[in-house]
């Protein structure tokens, strides 16, 4: 139990909170009220540590990183906070004494879904690791009132339901109105000639909103360190603008009000895709301007030499979404701090670092000049000047080579290109897995790499074992601790000690029994949520991630259709029972993605209700996949599906979570899969499909011809015909026509089968056969599963963070 609370004191604190908040006692309170009261008691345990950490950091003058991100997919806090405080079991017992089940309380907590997928969850893992390792860090983000939508499945179709996560109040946040900042939009820039012949640039005629920060504590694992995730909300600058009202400018007052209401309303639900909307740019500037202003203000409290800013502060830009920070820092330094360009540039170019999370071209952020300059006139002016100087630099280095400016220019062809801004101005550019970084260097960012090779580095992603093992899989966590001690919780490479047990029958049995229990736990969830009975003795094969064509959930479901055909054709076939589980949200406007969800559910319906196959095959679509149910899924998987078209998945992090929990990967040589196989050995993962190089070759030569495969392979032809002959959907043969066309129709403007699904199909089917054969050899499988856990040490976000710290951020560990 944490120092300041004995069991009795904790219970007393919960009872007091219930009274104070709701005028209730334990017996009469609802589960939600109990969750709130308990969370406030936990917050009380945190607050002292939070204050003392911040004081200590300040006293030691530690350098800090601001991790700037549009998304933080933190997941539920209560259970995780208790684990990191080191008192989960004690609090569970204390609550048990008053008849309260901590698990039920945890389920009352909304999942703060302030992110889409990979990039947002990575940001959350990084904050956990930064804090556990004792580094000073701030997460800077947005307090969306509606996070990622809730997914309902209605007649097999995805329906998006607003996620009002704040409706009951979020107990862990703390409003900090004293740090509010004004953020300005629109207007124009006036020049005033100064006595010394230079100009002052004055921004006039703008609209303002007030950015108000809410702080969420991030707790280090048993080390008393607490960092802060600061998310900004928007409020009208003055509730009622009398001045404007009197002047008859009622419209402006209303507009300002509206701006404040809309700006933080909702998270854009597209991942790996640029929305291109004005409101999105407003969101970006809103939280960045507030964060940058506050960072400069905070720095000045402890240091009056602004030139030392980069020595104490680093901005890590999580993809291009926050790259406007570069121009905003220049603006603040020149317009507010009165620095000359060269000094402001010296500071900015040593402060900002950029991470690229995707090579998907549709994700590359480009803003039309018209929109950008209208919304952010002063910032645009600064970017123009950065661009002018940068182009001169390019021309000096490559005289006469106009292609270089075309490729690297920041403003080009009527657009502001955010990645180019980040690379030209930042001191560091990194990819998120070795293969991804190589593709950036050799293809996507080739010209930049040639010009600034010293800026580029790789930082392979990682995940936090505190959430994805300690919290997600307590049975396995305890077993591991029992075998090798608990050092792995803060040093994941310790897991390699488990290799000793691969020859130990008893240990292997225990390991597989835990897997079985986790499969039972998931089966119970599926029965409750889907009404489908699944057999924990069958192979649990799981693909959970955002729905995207490049991730190829379609390949998976087409293969299931193929298996079903085989079982139907040969009822006596010796087939090891399989349960295929999917979980995925599709962006609301992504037609093919949403249709794929419908296809999965349609196929599931037919297969699950076909008594003639005796339950050999089951298909389940988990509704509303999110961090909380992800934890159940990772713990229960036998097989981890990582089947993206090679070269497209920058890294993946789900792949690591499965591995850590002892699942075997079936995957392509893409993203971090490459490194996973390297760690675990190719006997303990099943790899298939085109290599990244092969995919890129095809792409450079206009693709390949899927029709040939359709014509020559009867199995594939049968499956594809079932998309349009009413086999699964007798009422409407046209329903899946667009999927069929996406695979075969060469007449459509884009290439058919852009993601090489048919090309890789056979190789995938063979890999799945190998999985089955492998699983039948119980002993070999158990060894391989244990080896996956034992070899997952590299994929801790603690390792990733240490690499960022050493190569980019140069932070010092606090010593408290
Ligand atoms: C994702 C990548 O798709 C995934 O491969 C990677 O593991 C993750 O980032 C973390 O690095 N990208 C996004 O979520 C995204 O929105 C713009 O990229």
C-alpha cells in the first residue's frame, strides 16, 4: 500500500469521497459513483508525488522533452495507476473488505479514446516509459470532448456513436486555468517601421480563443515520479464580449464563441489519412500555440538566457500533425521575445525533432496556401521566409537542379508541405522500425537523406509491459515473477531468462494452462458480447488493429471463406478447430473498409450457424475494439495476424503486444515484424508473402495482373465469385461488388488489387497450413510460444525511450 494510506485510511477516504461527491455511503452508491470515489482517493495518493516530482525536477533543472501529439490513446487509468503505484493487490483487498469488486469499478471507467490507433497508443506508452525511467516529460495534446467514436455493429454494419467520455466527469484530470493562453486565428499582419529601420510585425483583426490546460498525472512504476499529460481545451476568450457587442460587432463575438465551442469538440477519426479540413488545422495550431507559449514562459521562470532554450527543452513532433510548432516557436521568439531571425532560428532548429509514422502518401499533410495564410497569416509569413532561405540552400548545394526544389520545397504547387517543413527545420528525423527507416532513406525521403544524412535515425517502436503484461495478463505476470523475479517489469530483457524453461515440461504446461485460462476469459467476453460460443481448445487466431486496406483484413476473411469451402467440400477433412477473431474500427467515410466489416460479419453469421461443420470454424467480430478489450485479446491469442502488404506498415505495435503474451506471429516481412522474427528466430514465427522490395518493384512497374490469378486458380476464383453470387448474401448480390472490383477491376482508375491480396493469397494459405501443423505438435508450440515471450525484451518502450534519450533528447535521469 502506498505510504500515506493504510487499508483503513483508504476505505475511510473512499467513504468520505462518496459523502462529499454524492451524499451516499458504500451500500447506496452506484458502481459509477464508487468508481469516482475510489479514483479520487487514488488521485489523493498521487498528488503528493506529483507535486514533489515537479519540485524536484525544477530544483535539479532537468532538461525536458515535450512530446507533442494530436493523439494520446491512454486507455483506462485506475487499474494502471494502482499497478504503477505498487498497490493494486492491496487496494483490491481493501475494497473487497467493504464488498466492492475492483474489476467492476475498472469497467466503469470510460476509455479516454483521445487517439485513433498506433501513433496515439505509442504516445501513451512513451509517457509511461519516460516516467518509469525517471525522465522529465510533458505530453501535450487536445482535450477532445468526443474521442474516437464508439462502434456499434448493426446488422453487420459499423455504426458510429459519439463517445461522450467526459459525461460523468473524469476524476484523474486537474484543470489549470492559471496557465491559460490566448490563441489567435485569422486577421492580417501590419508592419510598423522602427527607429532602427527594421519592422515590427503586428497581428491585427484576429479572432481569439482561450486555451485552458487540463493536467493528467502519468505515474512511474514504483519510483515516486509523476509526469504530466497536458491536454488543452478551448473556451471563449470572454464569455460575453461586451466590447464587440456595444460596437455592434455582435457577429464577431458570436464567431469567437463558436470557434471556442467547435475547436476541441471531436477527434478526426482517420488514421494514416489526411483530413484536409480547416477545423483540423485549427486544432493543430490551437494546441501547439498554447503548448509553445507555455514552454517558453516556463523556461523563462528558471532561466533568463533564452539562447539556452535547446539545452533544456526538446520538442518531439509526433508525425506531421504538430509540425506547425516550428513556425510557432519562431513567431514567439521573434514577436514576443524580440529575437532576431538568426537567433530564433538557432534555437528552433536545435529544439524540434520529427518522427515519421507512415509512408502512405494519403497521410502526408499538405495545406492549401489560401487556407493556411488566411487562418494563420503571421505563421504563414514565417514559413514563407523559412522556405525562401531553404530553397536558396538547396540551390546552393544543387545548382540548376530544379527537381530538388520541386521535391524538397516547403511551399510548392500552391501547398504548404508539413513533412518538408519538419525535415528542413528539425535537427532529427526518425522512422519507427528498421525497415521503415530504410524505406524513408532510400525512397520516400531520399533527397532529404542525401542532403542531411546526419539528421536521420531509426527508433524501433516499443510497448509498455506495465499495461500489456502486468495489467492485461496478471496470471502470466505472476508466473514470470515466480520464475525469474520481478526485475522484468522495469527491464524487459530479463525475460530472456525464461529460455531456460523451454525444456521444462512442467513449466511449459503451466505456461499453456495460463494461455488456456486467458482464452476462457475471452470466450466469456465473446459469449456476453456476441452471443457466440467459442471453444478455448480451438486455435485463437486474432487480428486487431484499425481497418485499412493495407493491413489486409480482407486477405484474412477471404482465406476463411476458402477454409469454409474446403470443409464443406470434404466434410471428413482432418481440420484443427479454429476461431478467427477480428476487432477494428473503420474511418466513418472509408467505404471499402466499412464494407469489409460487413463482409466479416456476414461470413461469420453463415459459418457460425452452419451445424454441418461441427464448430470446426468460428468467426467473431469484436465490437468497439479499444485499449480495454485489447488487453483481453492479446492475453488470449495463439496466433497474431500481422499481414500488411510489405513496405506499408511502418512498424506496428500490436505485433509486439501479442508476442509479449506468447502468441506466434503469422506475418509478412513488414515493419517491426522483421525485427520480431530476428529476435525469436524464424522457426518460431510463420512468414509469408512478397517482400517490401518486391512490392516496391511491382509498384514502380505499374502493379501486377490479378486477373491471371483469378483465371488460373479455381479455389481463389470460387471465393471471389462468392462475393457476388449471393452465396453469403442471397438477398443482394451487389452488396460486396465494390470489394470484388477493388481486387479485379483493372478498368477502375486506380490499379486493381493495390495491396497484392491475390498475389499473396496462396502463400498466406500455405502459412496457415503450417500454423495448423505446428499447433498439433503441442510441445513444439508451447516452446515456441514461451520463446516469443522470452525474446520480446527488445520491444519494451523503455528500450525505445532510452534510444530517443541518448540520440535525440539528451535528457538526464532525475535522481529522487
Ligand atoms: C502508425 C503506423 O501505421 C504503425 O505502423 C505504427 O506502429 C504506429 O503509427 C506507431 O508508430 N501510424 C499512425 O497511426 C498514423 O496515423 C500518420 O500515421
